[in-house]
């Protein structure tokens, strides 16, 4: 309850502060006379965002009301929030941090895009601290069974029947992945973004809920994933997670074929022949 109250206070203060930074001229509406306080009025923000004045007032007051990503994105545009501010708005409003908007792409160095593309025909992707997908190469979808609409890697791992049907060692990996997520959460104490992802998954996955109650913790490292592809057969990968100093909040995940002499499967040859 204390965390919930803090979140609502942060939401209230943030919205009041950001609308106070704008003038009617900034958003293209007439200014009728003197204002008691600087900035836009609540009613003006509500009008421009396409919501009722009373609903926006309740949001700004931090009341316990239902919010949607569509409405928060409309408010993002009105208040001219950047990507970091938009993520902050989502978190304080009680939603899972969002993917970048098309009108303002996340500023990720082209090097990371090249890194994932150069890993083809093997899967590679990048996600943010909450394991939301930021960049993914085509093999992520073709080999692992991710969908283009998938947003959060942890949620997908526990809810996607397609991914689960392909990962032969899913049951072995699940406890390790949950422990690694808890480790990441522990490194950012008080970050509500993690709490939102966890609260969402606890409701929709009993397996995740049971594993989360174990309180296991494991540092990021190399996982082994065995994938049964419907056309290519069984494939063996080492899954490496790493960070680079230029992007400390982004986690790079690279899949590389395990040695044939250890697995008895020529994963490298199978994929090279399939994609040439």
C-alpha cells in the first residue's frame, strides 16, 4: 500500500509539473486572458487528449481509475513527453513499460541493430531492464516462435504456447529465468516497472507465481536452449546475455549453436543450409 500511494503521488506531481511547462501557444490553442498559474489548464490537456475533464482530473489526482495505453499515449503527445518520460508515465499509472512509439523511436545506436542482424541466421535480440523487446532479428520469430506483437520476453516465455511447444527444456529453464529476473529487479530497488511485470504474470501464469514464491536469485549468464523447430528439427543453442557500457540499461541476448560434438546435432549446418 505504501508503494501504491507513492506511485500515485509521483503520477500527480509529474503531470502537474509537465503541463505547467507548456503554454497555450505551444499546443496551438487560444489564450483567453490572464492565468492564475502558468502552464496549461487541466481542461485543456483533457480536451487535446480526447478525454473528459473529470477523468483527467482524477488521473492527475492519483485516484484509482482504469487507464489504457491509448489514453496515456494521447497525453504523452499533448504534454510533449520524450521516450523516458512516456515510460515513467506508464509506470506511475500502473501499466507495464511500453514499447517505443513510432513517432519517436528509441535512440538505440545503429551498432545494436547491426549486432542482431549480423547474428543471423541465429536468433538475437535486445531488451530493456524489464525485458521488453527493443530490437529483434527475424530468426527470433522464425526459430523461437516469437510473434511480432510480443512485447515482453518474460511474459512471452510463460504465456506463449508456440514458444513453449518449441523449447524442449522449458521446464529446466523456467526456474533459472525467473531467478535471473529477480536478480535484475534486486539491482534496481524501488523500480515499479519490475513490480508491474511481476504482478501481471502472477495473475495469468500459475507456474510463474509458484516459481516467484521461491525467491531464487541468479546472476545473468549463459543458458542452454533446445529448440524443436517444426521444419528444421531439434536445434541446440548457447544463449548468452551481455551488456556494453554505452547502453547500460539494455541487455543483449545472442543465440549461438552448441558444438556438434557435444550435442550430436549440427545446428550450425542445419540453419546455414536453410537460410542460404
